[in-house]
């Protein structure tokens, strides 16, 4: 019994290590890879279950990729399974980022590296803006949501307070709006 | 003690990151800049590195910050900090909640949260724009309006906005291309 448990834990770790390693950019990018491993290769979940796990990962606090791997690990092998899949997911990040950090220490002052990053920073703004436009099309549907978005934007650029206040405040606004709307209907 | 403090900071970020994708960025930005762990430029560079390397963006940035402050041990502590809330919350949900999505309260929370997170991320982009597209610090010294604008960067910005509208490659390609252009332009 203990042997079987050990092998499933190792499998969870290896599968999520692979998913973590081949997912560049995180979040939604990992879905196809995760599906292939978890649904097709190991049959740990059906397609519908997989979508449920991902939906839950999206709508709970934390990073989606971590939430989803924790969920599948827990379903397969309880709390210890959740821990093994999560550790599998973060290990590739950890190894790669440490290597890059060491590289940065060596080359951060190099003029060519600095010029390259001045160009890269421009594209970082572009990439984030594109993500915002995509999100905005889905999330801003009426005057109230537009007001909430603008208020959150101003909060970031005008204060150095934690966005946690905005996260909590907007969640409360959402609950109030939703319940009043339901009562009217 | 300082390690414990850093763990707590990243734990907070993990706990209040909701909605995935880039949602961790505004939270990380405010914490990391307030603590003086990274400069705006370093933070922007780490976003680029995190989008071009394997793994979730939030985890990658946490690992880097932890390493830059306290070495390998720091990187482990920061990563565990940002991941811990997920693990605890998901285990609780998987154990107690049968049909999470059907809970009306969740739907309500997200009608408020989605536009707010959109605004927060736009704010994070604006903060990076002040160093990537403008020379705000130079402008403060010289007070000449022309010094405010980083002309080559603004031209690149428009070019890449157009390029990303009509092509849909993985971000890593745009990042590499911008790096190459940067070497020649800046």
C-alpha cells in the first residue's frame, strides 16, 4: 500500500514538473499541456472535470497554474498529493530563475544587455496593454464596471497603497450589486 | 526575521491574487517597490524574463526577488510564500465545497472583481511606461517637455502595438525582437 502511494506521489511530481517546464508564460498557456498529461496520458480526470478544476483555479485566490495542480494532486492523493504536485509545478521555475539571476549578476552592467532591456521594457508595456484590452472587453460591460476599473487604475498610479484594498473593496461591491439585482429580479 | 517578513509579503500577494494571468503583477509591483527590493526598471525586466521562461509569472518573480535579496534560501522562502495560500485554500475547497461554481456569491464577487483587476493591471502598465516610454526622472530635473518623451521608445511602442494587433505569436518572440532592436537603438 505504502509503495503504491509513493509511486503516485512521484508520478504527480514528475507530471507537474513537466507541465511547469513546458509552460512558458503561465496561466492559460499550460492548459493544453495539462490536458494532454492529466486527461489523455494518465486518465486522472475527464475533460469536464479538468475544466472544472481550471474554473476553480481561476476563481479562487492564488496563481491559476498552482491552484489547478494543487486541486488535481489533492483529488489523486490527498494533502500530500497536493503538496507534491505543487512542488513539481514550481521546481522548474525555481531552477531556471536562479540560473537567470546568476547570469544577471554577471551581465546586468553590460551595455549591450542594458540596451536590449530598454527595448524589452517597451514590449512589456505592449504585452500588458494587450492583456488589459482583452480583459476589458470581457469585464467592462456597463457604467458601474467602467467606474470600478477607472477607480482601480487611479488607485495604482496615485497611491502606493496595497492593491489588496481594491481587491477586497471591489469584491464587496460585486456582492452588493449582485444581491440587489437578484432581489429586484 | 527578515526571511519571515519576506515570506509574509509574498503570502499576502498569493492570497490576494485573484483572476489569474497578470493579476499578480500589480500586487507584486507595489510590494516590491515599496520594500525597495527592485527598481521599476528591474521589475519590468523581470516581467519580460518571467514571460519568456517556463512557469507561472508570479512564481518566477517571487523566486527572483527572494534570490536577489537573500540568495538560494530566500528564493525558496519567497516561492513557498506565494504558493502557500493556494495550497491551503484549494485543499479546503476540494474538501468541503462540492459545486463551487454554482455558488451565487462567487459570481457576485467576480462581477466586481474582474473590472477592478483590469484597472489594477492597467495601472501597473502605466507605472512601467513611466520608465519604458518616458524619461520622467530627467524631466523632473530639466523641466523641458521634450526631455519627457523617449522618442525611439515611443516609436517602438506604436510599432509593436500594430504588430501585435495583426500577428499572434507567443510573447517570447516579441520580447526577443524588441531586445535585438533595443541593442541597435538605445
